[in-house]
């Protein structure tokens, strides 16, 4: 059939790759001018680098299998990285079970309780058993109040702000259960995965078109063609359509009924600076900011995992945030926002100076993190939509696992199967 795919991120490109392999004629429409969605890349030192920090885990089977299927397996390397926590005006190592157990953030007795509760989450296989519990209520009971106040609560409030008390324990279970201490990264960046998918799609007769922001999705007759109109005035007719955009965008374009669940799940936006520096800022790959007054959530020094020589000697520092879309940290002009952040970086490293920054980049995404509450599962939209010729495959349907490249790839495989059976 003639199949359309909206979105050239991990889900859309995977679905298109599978569909052309099934013999369908496929056209992918992407609003931006680049591949990858939230895993899209900029270039630093001539090498692609993700706009938002990315890595995979040993447990990310679907992404690993896709990388191998594309012939890129030899370029995937796993690294033992380091983690720290900034609290009380200093950084604390938090990379190994022993460091977590003995951390001065809460002391040894509380550390034992913290460790046992985390180990239990690793053992539990069905995270949906935690759906009806909020994370903070469960953590206070089982991880203990001292460790929760020092570690978990600042992380939840840093990420979800005023909504932290509403976050489901099922979401936090996935963050603990599904992750590994070793992190995987592809030589040359994950851009290679998406570029190879695009090339394989093209080799089999498919197309990826950029600058195609969707205005409307219509299906005048049940069982008839689906018409897509884009902002540049183009029009397409498909036998079936897979939509991988955030559900609010689909709901608006397709004029979903007012009581449809596609309108109801809520998202936070994301902002991220990539700083190109002439030296290192932090002694860890990942530094959680557990100070409540800080304006950002985490600082990630990518070149603590990948040699700076790969990027022409530049040290790469990400400064990332999840915020409401009307938050000043989302709406402020990037140069001004960077100026506001610099004193806080200096609090982390008193020697830090703006002169260390040789260049910087800023990215902003309006729909980046679903807010997973105890009511969330009941609000997850189905893949079959109010238009019988449209399959929805969006990050809101990834549950209880958190959104990520591997789960997006898995979702793309599922979407292609559903569309193929339509």
C-alpha cells in the first residue's frame, strides 16, 4: 500500500524501514530540517553530537538489535561512567553501590535502607504494580525519609517541579529497574543510526521529506484515503498513515473529538545548552543537581565518556532542564538564559569562567517528557484512532518505561505491524 509516516525520529524511521521491507511504498514527512526527533544532532568539530544528551543501556535490546541490523554494531561501545550529586554546596560521588551505601548525603543506616529499596526495584519485574502509588509516598515508606529528602525528592522536584507529588511510582520503577551502570554510545553519534535508516529506506524506494509540518489530517470516507496537508501547501493521499508526533499535535491536526484521550496527557518541555569548552568543568559524566534553588536539573559532561579529541579537543558540557512551556527558562532568549546560568555553573566549580566557553548551542522541545501520574495509564491513547486509516505511535504510549531511543524503536516496529495488518 501507499503508506505515510509523520515524523523522522526513532519511531517514524523504524516504522518506515520495516514498512519498505514489507514492500509498501513509504513517504516520511518531517517538520524539521533534520533527522532524529529528540535525538537530532548538531555538529561539533566535524562530528555529529546529539542536541540533548543521549546514551543507551545494556538492557536496551531493541536499539542494540537495530544498530547491529544496520551494520553499525562494531561502532557501539559501552563505557563505565561516573555519577555525582551536587548538594550542600559540594559534589558527592554516587557511581557505585558502595558509594551510594556510604554516602554522607544521608549516612550509613539510611544508606542501607536506600540500597535495599533500590535492589528491590531491580528485582520486581512488573512495574505496573506501582501504577496507583505516587513515587514520593512509596519512597518515604521504603527508601526512608532521609535518603528520599537527600536524593529522590530533589530529583523529582528538579524534573517535575510542582507536579513532583503527582508522579507515579511506576515511572520511577522504570528508571531504576531498566537501567545499567554501563552506558553505550555509537562512534560518530546516534545520527549514524538515523542517517543509515534514511538511506536504507531510500534504497528500497521510500522517501524522507523535510520541512513538512503537518497542518491537517483528514479521512473524509471511512476506509478511504487519508489526506495530509502540510504548512508549505503540499497535499498527500495515503492508504494508511502512521503518526509519531506528540499526541497534542495529532489531536489538533486530526480534529480529534473533544473527549478523546489524545487531548488529555500532559507534557513538560525540554531545554538544553551544549557548551563547547577548552577544559573540563566537573569530575563526573553525570552530575545531578539536588539543590532546590538551582535553575537547571543536571549537568552532563559528555567528554567524560567520549575522548575530547573526537570533537577537536573541545570538552562538551550539557546543561539540561525539563520545564513548563510557559516557564521563563523555556521562553527566555537563549543568550540571556545562558548569562543567567553562568553564576550557577560557577557554584558547581568556583574556577569556572565564561572564557572557557568557545561556542554554545541551544535546543528547545515543547513536548519532551510526559507527566506520569497514577491516573496516567487510563489516559494512554490507543494505536487505533478515530480515523480508521491512521495509526498513532507516540511517546505517551511507552509505559511504564520512560521514553527513550530503544522504546521508540520498539514502538516503531509495533506501528509497522499494525499498519501492515490494516
